[in-house]
C-alpha cells in the first residue's frame, strides 16, 4: 500500500488525526494544546519528514549549549572553542543554525530542525529525543544517553597522562582541581589516581576538589597546605584564574609548585611560567559530530554511533612556579 504523502499542514492534520487549527498552533509554538495532540502532530511530522515551507529551503541544525558556562569561562575556554568551530563548519556547509540554551530549551519541542548537536543534557532534550526518534542527535563530551550518538575524549586517559607527567618530574604528592563532579571529571580523577596507585601512592582527598562545590581560593589553599608539590588543573576554563592564584599563594609561602592543566590554546603558552598541558582534540570532535549528523541526513539511517578520541601531552619549557624572593 502506498504511503500517504505529507506535503502540507492539511495532510499533516489528516495523518495525525487532529484539526488544521491544532496543527497550526503546534507549528507556531502555542502553549494551549494538549500533550497528546502535540505528540501526535510532532510524531507525524517526524515520521513523514514534514517541515513548514519557510524552513524547507535549508537543512537546520540545532546547537544545545549552556550559555552561562560559555560566558563564564572567558576567552577560548572549553565551550566557546567548541561553539566557534561548530558555527564556522556548519555555516560553511550552507546549513541554518538554531541555538538553544538553558533559557529557551523548551522551544526545542516546536522547532523543525534536521539534527541536534549537544554539549548539555536535560529532561527537555530527553523528551525531544523520545518524540523525534528519526532526527539525529549527537552529544559532544557527554555521558551515554539513550537515542543519542556521541563523540568524546578519553577523560580517564587525560587524568592518567597528567599524573604520569608529574611522576616523571619526581612529584608523588600532587593535587587535582576539577570543575564539577560530572561524568567526564570523575573519569579524569579516576585516571589521575590510578597512575599514582600503580606506584603504590594513594592521593588523599585533601589533595583534590571540585570548583562547583567550594571557593576556588579555599580549595587551592587547602591543597597547598596539604603539602602538594604539584597541581593538575583539570579544566580549560580554570587555567587563567587558578594559575595566578597558585602563583600568589606559593609566593607568600616561598615554595615552588609545578602545575599542569588542560590546554587553553590562547592562555597556556603565554603564562609565566608557560604551562605544560593535556590537550583534548576539540576541533576533531566537533568535525566528527558534524560528519555523523550529515551522514545520517544523507542516508536517512539514524543508527547510533560512538567515537572516542585520545588526548595529547604538550610539554613546555618550564612549568614550575618558583617563589619570589
């Protein structure tokens, strides 16, 4: 039996079993619609690849990203590096872009996008994936999510590499500072501890902490006063504020401190002293996420995919902050 065509909102109304007026309200984002009616329209639109005519000229890719984090990280932190790459590569492919943040993510349900790239996840995105199973969704550096492909760096490896470098410099009492207790950071902490454990050294909890849980100044001071001779700054956004803080506190105590961090490609090479870093392949991960989206759009096959990327160690000439006489 020939499948019914869906070329207009009249066809969409007939297929979804609701009125033309209801379809119009769904497409225009009105809120006074029952969940069952909205679901019927959106599922039918997804199944028949229906898009309003105004959106039919270009494929549209959504980007879901926490705007507050982008603004708070400063220039060339983790998220804005990803965002700039996404905007540059997607616009170069003549794709339209719709940006979703924590402030407007509820509108995702009513937007007729062709694919979604996420660096954040919440119940709104989960509901979108459930309602629109034929639209490809790719997460960048995110934990496994049902119905979502993903690309990510090997976070446990990054922690292990940082610890291995510090051990090679003779540091067996090292601290680690992470952004938050999420999937990636917990893996990074695990890798860091494993490298020391392999040499019979246990990293005491007084030598680690999460920036979202306490004052950065108190956390740095705690680690220094616990006798650490080195610190791993396990987040790109932490490089500038924490490296200066460590330098000042160590100068007050007249002690040297070796630091290693995640790569901030603008700040890390120009710090005094320059910072040895662990670099995530952020641009390669973005390119792979776009490649997955484009392949799914061209093939109409929404098979889920995962890609893991290794990190790299960038050794710079001097990573020890000596006390100032």
